[in-house]
């Protein structure tokens, strides 16, 4: 997968040198310049799957109340765009990777949303928080079992009328994930398909 570096999926503290860098992209008509570093997912550019997700899915309305969840936030591009689209919403940015969390927190500050983007390790999200929206470019490379566990942990935390937006490359199992979610009782729509990526809209 382009941009994937080393141990970012598996370690809470990546061993690679940080080497900070900037990632520039445009989403929803707004320009973003975020800080990235070695040891996190797609450190050098906005991941093409994430770009498809942000282009094709329905970003939250300006009056969306949230809370919103960026599951597997990396350096935080999705969380920052969600915070920009929904300026009143709380956005949780969750990742196992400590460096990713530090970068996401720095980027929350950079986009002026440090007061609303709550960067956390998975176990640090209070159990009573439910999400109006869950957004994720999920960590496919942790394996099917790990991915299923991750989704079984977080999808049930959607509010009753909540919606999840997932992007998965077709060649990495986008269609089989779609089928698995349907088997588990979720309503799933293939909302868009572009450049080999599926954007799935998941509801109860
Ligand atoms: C495909 S990357 C997406 C990163 C970022 N959202 C982006 O679009 O650039 C998936 C992220 O999930 C994180 N991750 C892996 N296992 C996780 C878990 N169990 N809980 C939360 N995040 C996890 C990885 O550290 C990685 O940052």
C-alpha cells in the first residue's frame, strides 16, 4: 500500500525516526497543511483511500452536533476535516499508535480545533460516549480477525440513528467486508467506488 511505513500498525511507540514533514491537501473546498512524521500511516501524503472517503462520503453538516469518531486517526486528517465541516461538534480521534496521537493533537491545534478534537487511545474513550458518526480508513493490515474485532467494538457505539463511513480498497477486501457487515446485521450501502476504493455507508 502506498505510503505505508514499517511498524505503524502494530506498535504503540513506533521505532522509526520521527522526521517531521508537512502534508497538504484540499477537502470540502478547504486547504489543510498538517504535520506528519515517520512511523505513522501514509506519512508523506494524504492516503488515496482517505482522499476518496473525504471526497465521496457525506461530510457532516455545519450544524452537526456530534460526537463524531475518527477511528484509527493516524496523524489526524479525517478528524481535522470533520472538525472543519462541523464547527460545533466534538470529534474523537482514536489510535493505538502513540506518535499518531501526538501528531493528531498537534494538528488539532494547527487547525484551531484543539478544544473540540479529543485525541485518545482506544481504552481512554469514556464508555458512555456514543457517536453520531464514525469515520474510518480502517487498519486492514491488522488482519481480518483484528479488523472484525475492531469494528465489533466500535460500530455498536453508534447512536441509534448514527452512520458509519468506511473506506476500503477493493483488492484489500472491501467487498468481503461489506458482506460480513451485512451478515452481522448492519445495513450497508456501497455509497461510492473510485480508484479501486469502496466507500461503505453503514447504519443499524
Ligand atoms: C489505514 S490507517 C488510517 C490513518 C488515518 N486515518 C489516515 O487516513 O491517514 C489506520 C490507522 O488505524 C490505527 N489502528 C490500528 N489498530 C487500531 C486499533 N485497534 N484501534 C485504533 N486504531 C488502530 C493505525 O495505527 C493507523 O493509524
